[in-house]
């Protein structure tokens, strides 16, 4: 039995506008679906609704879209009858579950857009490619984006805060002339170890305009992952904090997709790409240029208000925004990170020998771990947080609010014997969506054996 619905006049008007819209707008659809409650118009009952049953009908494309809750009795039978009735009238019926919509919005829109593209010769929509989203203007529809840099900059930083990002800084894309000789020397010294991919795309790594033609602004974003409980304090074996929960690549990338959709709905047509440690982007350099922090002696970005336990992400857009200037270096004479590194991976300030880092040995290196570092891992079996844990600026770290970054409750119960006897089943349970799966079970076992034997 359905609960009684109390109609909101403003939302009712909005529902009618959507119902009567002659073309389907991905941006309008996104705006209506992204809230906890999904507002729509049920064209069967010819009245607006405000619950988890949403129907959109596109007259010109003869397309019915239903985002349906799980509360119907005999839902499958009802949907089958409805589909037959609609298709007999020449109307295509697409149905998505509300959980699919909330958790896989990009996929849902992709399905809708793909159908529109293949069934209409006159549609401005195009399916998004990896890391890039292009949509038609959502405001006015005439003349594209209003290039008001000041108001757009303020708006975008406000959106970043609403989406849970800890900071948002803006820089202007250009050739990183100061970083070029540093990167070249770093590679010549072999500090990349066997991470050969770091030798590729040298030019793109230094000039983002080669990655995103027409780029005018780089947004550097930080997403906090500092946990409520540091498992390394009480655990026999340790994994890096960033790997406690779901893989950040997926979590943050979903946030960036929502960010782009929101920009589209508020500003208009903006093109660009989103990056989360997934392409040759010199992310720390751009973050430093944008003033959200400075690069510390351990080569990580440090922020005065939250330390360094955050993921970096970038949106490179063709939208003109006001760049922020860099801030000064606040490391001073401190050498805590250099002094604490057990493998001497920081031979001099601001320079890290990646081939000596515990994270490299336990994650990136696929061969056997060299015997010369035996006994130096301090029980780290996936990644390492030593240089961050000792950094004075991390006293300002505060626990994150991202549920997807929470660890499996059984992880803190693991004993040395449990680690030694870990099975595929336990591995999958503890690290179902974690970055730890990069090493696979075999790699994790190798690390455990190296540390314990």
C-alpha cells in the first residue's frame, strides 16, 4: 500500500515542465534524479508524483523511461504488460531500477543516450567517452556558456564543497617548465624502478593541453580519506590507510561525474576530462600551482588545514576560470619524513627514490622483493604511511565522512596467524572493492611471508 503523498507546488510545476518537454535532456534528467527522492511525472495517471516511481516520456523520440522502485506487487508482470502496450503504439520502453540509477548514474544515462543516438537523426546528445563528458547547453540553449569567470569560479568551488571535496584550487594549463628538468633527472637516476609506465607520455605529463585540447582551466581537488581508526596502531601487519575501504579510483571518479553534470546544469556546455590517478597528469604540481598546498620533502602535497591524507583529482575544462596562486613552503627545517623512512627512500629533501619505497616493493614490484631490504618494512604488507604518520602537519588530519572508505569490520580482528593462513575467500571478503586487490592474493602472501620470515 502506498504512503500518502503531499505535493509541493514548486515541484509539481517542475514535474509538468519535464512531462511536456519535447526533447530529453540528460542534464535535466540528472538534476531530477540525483536527490534522495526522485521527482518525476507519471504519464499513466496524468498527475505529478513525488516518490520512487518516476516516468519520463519523450514525444519526439517516442521513448518512455521508467525509474522504478521495488515496492510494486507483481511488478514484473505489470512491467511486461506496460511494455507490450507501449510498444504496440510504437513507443520504446526503457526501465531502470532506482538503485541502478543512484549507484550507476553514468551507466544509466549512457544507456539512454545510446538509444537516442541510434534512434534519432537529429539529437544533440552524444554518449560520454572515458573521462570526458559532452552535453548540450542546459540553460537558454542559445549561445552556449556565459564566460563569466568570477561567478563561475565561485560556483564551481561551491559545488566542490557540496560534493564533499575538502578543497578546490584552480590553475591555468601551461607547460611545466620548472618540472621538466626535475622529471627528466628523476627518470635518468632510475628512481621509477620497474614502473616503466612513468617513462611514457613525457610531453603530456608536462603539458595538459596535449591531453585535453582547448583546455583553459585545471581544477585540483582533494578528497579526505583519513580514517576514524588507525588500524596500524593495533595490527600485527599493516596496510596503508587509503586501502581500508573501496578503491578510491571508483569512488572519486563517480564524484567527478556528478561534478561535471552539475556544472552542465548550472553553466551550460562545458567540455573536458576528469582524472583520478589514471593518466599522465602531474597532479601534485598542478595542485601546488593552484594554492591548495605545497609539495613536502616526502614529495606529497601538504595542506595546512588537513595534512596529506587525501586523494588528488583533476577536472581539466575548456571553461575560463580565475586561477589561484601558489602558497609558500611550510616544511621549514623539519626532516621528520626523511629521518623516519626505514629504506632511505628520501635521499634528499623533495626527492623520493621510488625504487626504494615500501609502497613500491609491496604494490608495484611484481618480482621477488630484494633481500637487502629484509627487516626494514616495519610490518607493512601493502603500502606504507610512515612518512605521513610522522609529518607534523598531519596532526590536523580529521576523520573522513565517506562510508565507502570504511574498512570491513573483520579487518581489525586479523591476527598474525590469520594473515599467514589467509584464503581466497577471506581475501575477497576483506578487500572486495579495495585497492589491495591490485596485488592479488599471491602478491599479498608474498609480502606477508617477506615480513614474517
